[in-house]
């Protein structure tokens, strides 16, 4: 089981900034809303999880090395 997200944690702030920068903020928001709707049951949010993974991977491959 995953630890609860602590929005005051510096890691959360850093991850949020990366989402904004990478252009995946909307996809991340959709996953967050799904998790809230289904009381953090990841099984109900598989599509949103997959979409976020795709978005992050696309951004990763677009960046110059």
C-alpha cells in the first residue's frame, strides 16, 4: 500500500512543478479526481494511470539529451 500524499512535503511540491512544466498537469488532475471519486482505489483508475504514464513518457522522449 502506498503512503498518503502529504501536500506539504517538498517531494510533492517538486513533483507538482514537474507536472506543470512537462505539460501533464491536466492528465494528472484527471487521475487525482478519479482517485478521489473512488476513494483511492487504483483499480478503478487504470485508464487515467495509463494516460499519465504515456504523457510523462512522451515528454521524456521529447526532451533533448
